[in-house]
C-alpha cells in the first residue's frame, strides 16, 4: 500500500462509524495496516507504532473526550494528551461568551477525530524484524520523542513522517479491553471539557451518558 492510499483511509471518519459505535472490523483493518506495514521516519531513525487508540466525534457517536480540531486527513495534531494522526476534521469556532476567546463550537454538524499514538518503538536494524532497540511507552513520551528539536528556521529533514516499512512487522494486532486514562466521574469531566468550547448545543445529560459509554469501548489496539 502506498502512502497516498493510507492517507485516503483517513479521509472520512464517518466510514468508521456504524450506528452509534465504531465499526470494529474497519478500525482493526486500519490499525493493522498502520502498525504492521508503515513506520514513522525521522532523519535516519525509524519507529514502529506499537499502541494506538481511536477517537472520533460526530452527532451519532458523541465521543466527547475527542479533542476538537480543523485538520486535513493525515495531519499531525499535537494536544495536551499527546499526538494524533488526524482524520479529516471540521468543527465551527465562535467567541466564548465569557472569555471572548475564539473556541470550538460543538454542533450537530461537527465531525472530527484521529488516532492517538500511545507507544512507539525505535528500529535500529531495518532489515531484521527483531531490530527494535528502544520503546517510548505512553502518549507524552511518544510525542516528545517524535517532535523534539525541530528546526524553526528552515525545512527540517528531522520532521517525522509516515512511510511504507521495509518489511511487515511480525506479531498480532490485539484489541484491548478499553482505552486508558478516563476518570469515572463523568459529570465533572464533562464540565471541564465544556469549558474548552464556546457553545455546546447538546444537553449535559446526553454528553454524560455518551462519556460513560465510550470511555469503556474497546477502541484500543496494540501489537
């Protein structure tokens, strides 16, 4: 598969939504393609993606923990919890009624999301399937390893990017029981999340119910 073909798999997040949940088969297919057939290249370093989580928000799948964004498919999206490879994403912005700052506006037309990278593994011997030498476990460590020391004054050959791997990574991609790091106090979490929006055109009780449902979904893949 080419890099353009992979990028197309991020072009429409609604392709991965089935009713009010994510399509397990389609998510697994994308996870296997991304984690077994592509790696991240940064200068002369190569990294396997070892652990990921899916996050998609739309009106039928109100996974409110997803960070809002306006991004093209296949972009890096750095946020407070790490870094995503984005699906094509769109949400409106408006001035917050109190702070007067421009913030996302959550409406029925909002569609956004991405794949959070939770762990990467540096590869030393590119021709050997067992050539991994160092693991960066956790979304912050993964983000920091990929995006430290980027040249601010010119195009930087160290800027990380995806490319087809030299061989298919061995091992089975496993679906884990749930995503990590979600507090179980839904009402408190929703209150915190809403602070980051200008307007939320959805009742709190609906967002709380959705949060409790989606925080326990098996949208987490590891190899």
